[in-house]
C-alpha cells in the first residue's frame, strides 16, 4: 500500500484499503411474516442491541429449539411504544400531530443512544418500515396524499440517520415488512377491465415490494429477501420434507454478481452470507 501523503493525512483522509478492511455491514432484511427475519438478524456478531418497534417477537424469544447460529454473546431488546397511525383522514389535528412528533423524537433519541453503546457489535432496527411511518406522521400528520416536493426534509433527515448508522462502526440490520404488488387487469384485447365502481380492476402479481424508506437499497450494502418452504410430503421420495428457511440476495454492493443467489438452511445466516461474499476472510475477523 502506498504511503499516504502527509498533507492528506493531516486533513483526515484515509486510504481506500483502510475503509475496505472495516468489518461491519449494513444489511436490509425484508420478507413476509414468519420467514426468519429476526433469526437472521440475531445470527450477527454480538452483543446485539435491538430497537424493537415490531411486535410478535414472543415466538422467537421462546423458541424451544433456537438455531445454533443465534448469537451467544447476548441479545438485548428495548421495546419502543408509539401511538402509530390511528387512521385520521387528511391532516391530523394539532394535538395528534404533536403526539406523532413526540413519538418520533422519542424514537430518534433511542436511535442515537443505542449507536453510542460501545459494547454492542450489532444494532438491529426491528420494524424499519414502522419507523419511517412514524417519521412521516411527525413530519406531515398523515400518510396519504403528500406531494413529493414536501418529502425533501424527511428524506434528508432519514439519510442523516442512516449516515449515523454507518459512522457508528457497528453492524446494522434493519428488518422490513413487504406488501403485495398489484397490476391492472386487462382483457384479451389488452383493454383495462373496470370494476363496479368504474375504476380499473387490479390483481396481485405474486411479487412483493419492501415497505419503508425508498432509498434504503442504495444506502445499505446488502438487501435480502427472506424465504420459506413449508413442510410437505414428497411423493417421489415417499417421505416428509421439513420446513426450510432461506434468503435471496436482492442487492450486494461488494459483489454484484451474487445478486439473485439464495442461501438455505444452515447457510442462511450472517456467517453464511459473509462467507459467500468474502470466502477468504476468517469469520473471526467479523467477531464470530
């Protein structure tokens, strides 16, 4: 590696190689319910701190047979209680807008605190779809009919929050819900089919899209879609096939040729992912 010129070092510049040796990742994890988002997050290097906006964590906490890959270095959760969207049509009244703002300020303060805890190797944002919703409610008082031009402030604040995550030097894992993708229904001639209300009929495509901040795919290094194969009886083998969990790599900045690759079973965890991307890097360098 060439010696950095003293004038650059004095101004705080560092060689590219120094950044590339930074053994921490920012991973976005998305998927339907019960597809293993939490267990993937909990396989990261520990100790792990979790800002818990999502609920229904009990099944994971009380799993009688947790995966062997679950961190043994401690997983510590803090439940964040918020008002959430109470379904007000149009702009929220001032008192409700204040409550939304209080929720966001509370969450943002916890975000700053957890990133500053030196003992944590990984921070998990369990419910990143929800914290983006809380931020928008605080900013706009509603989730509907918001002109795109008004998003500039919210987008800038969210990008600052993500920069805080990166600068923490910790592994960051954010879990997201997904929602169905719909498309217009057309007849044999390619014309839109109308419903009883005179609007174009839509149907599910079978695809999903991630809920949450739209630029996450650009700002995180890796995006995963969690997968699940339910147990079934294989007629050819004449035996019961077990439930299997897996993940698909949707985005991978370190190695873009891995986009579309799937990891199943014992490989679907943090160790399996980093071993696939960096096969020559010992797991000890990741803190595993």
